[in-house]
């Protein structure tokens, strides 16, 4: 499978910036870990893709961005958390939820997510309070909702395209995303030109599937426009849970509150990556007794 990575591009006249990402492998890993249906894979994959692209704009090593969507549809909450080093993890409340495809085999992501709810972005930048922005959902398709968020919460006119191509065996054939964001003072003609270039490409998942290199897609997007690639970043599904972290949490709890019998082992499940960790009461008590 081709590697997942992200490119950042700016046109030389400083009218707009472009983020382009291939996320096929990380979305497939999320599908395998969560056992998602076709439409749930598309919904979760779009949110994971958007989050990891937004996370690439974080500056601090410990900065974290969370993208949460709940439209009160069959999917329930769809959530992804990204760091500033290209890592992202996520979950969907009802991974088996599915709906019949629409015309042209288009997965019914908007119907699965729903529109009776909000898109929420939380940026933890190490300050006393994290930054939180919320907008009402427009379509539940996620890309349109995210464009609305950028405009309303961050005052950045944006074109957003997110896509996941799912095989008949439910594996992920291709996934990726594209952001085009206007810079201050952007000229109308320049924005219209790149919009026309993008409209001519077709669905981003199909473009990702047909091109091995993102650099080739950038050439199509920026046709007739002088540009510079200003950044490249490896991205991946990456959960920060660990046995050590969870053991530290358990050591702060009363064993009797989390176990029916003192002799019972304690099993902890990570909702993001679906890993299970097993601890014995004796193991926890031993760690507790050695703490200062």
C-alpha cells in the first residue's frame, strides 16, 4: 500500500494555501481496528483525514486537536484526535451502522451522520483553557461542514474535499483530503482559477486512487499557477495509550470500585485503538506500595 503523507503548498502570489493528504493506510487501519461498515468507514475516514490535516497546523510538540461530529444520525458521535507530529486516532460510536448507497454508488455519509447537531473543534495548546469552536452541521457530509467551520469560527474562506473509496470486501481502496484556504487579500481571479482546476478533477478519493504521488496531483490542482511546496509530513494512525499510562490511572482508583472480587483481573479497553490491557490486583497494589 502507498505511504500516507501530506503536502503543503502556497501559490507564489500568496493568494491561497493548499493542503493535500493521502490517508489510505491509516483509514484502513481504523477500519480493521473498529470493524466498520462501508459507510461508517467513509464517515470515520473523513473525520480522521480532516483531523490529521488540521493537526499539521499545530505548532507545539504537545499540542492536540480534537474534531468531534454528532448529527444524531445512526453513526452517533464520530471523533478524531490529532497531534502535531502527524499522528491521529479516532472512533465512531456505532461502527456497524450502515445505509444503502445513493445514486452512482455514493456512500450515504450525510444520512449516516445526520444534520441535527454540531461540528466541534477543540485545540489544546497547553494554555489554561483549550480553544473550542462549534458550528451547526450543514449536511453531515463532513467536508461541507468543515468549510462552514473554517468560515464561521476562523474567518477563513475554504474549499474542503474529503473522500474514502471502499472496496466490495469493505477494505479501503483510497482515502485522502484537500483543503484550499484563501490568504488575506486573495484575488478573486486566482481563487476562481484554482476552484475550476479542482472541479475538473472529480472526487478526491478517485484522484488519490489514480495517482501514486501527491506531487502529481498538486500539478493538476495548480495548473497554470506558479507555486511552491512548503512542507511535507508523514501521517499515520497512532494511539497514545499504553500499559504504563493505564496502570498509572488504575493505581489512583480503589480496586473494589472496578473489580467485583479482590482476586479478579482488571481488563481495560481503549476505545480509540481497540487494544485490551489486563492487570492483576496484586500488580496494581505492588505499584501503589512503591509510590512515594
